[in-house]
């Protein structure tokens, strides 16, 4: 299972998390998910994720 680190909240103790870089061709073209680092879990268990949305600051003027 692979997740976005910003959305990953918790996982069961028998899973082994690792970070992996996404270097797919789609990422270079700007057509990927926009995530360049993913968390990859191996083993049997569960992962809890929540939606993540980036907040961009704007200066009022």
C-alpha cells in the first residue's frame, strides 16, 4: 500500500513503513498527483489516512 505522507495519520504496529520517491514520467510532465514522496507499507494491517489539502497564503491588497 502506498499513501501520501501528508494524509497518513496512523498504521497498525505490524506494518513496516518506508519512504519512496516518485520519479514517474507523469510527474515530470506535471500530470501526476503532484506528490514526489510517498509512504509505502509492507506487511498485513491497516493504515488510517485523512484528506489533505494545501492552503496557499494570499496577500490582500
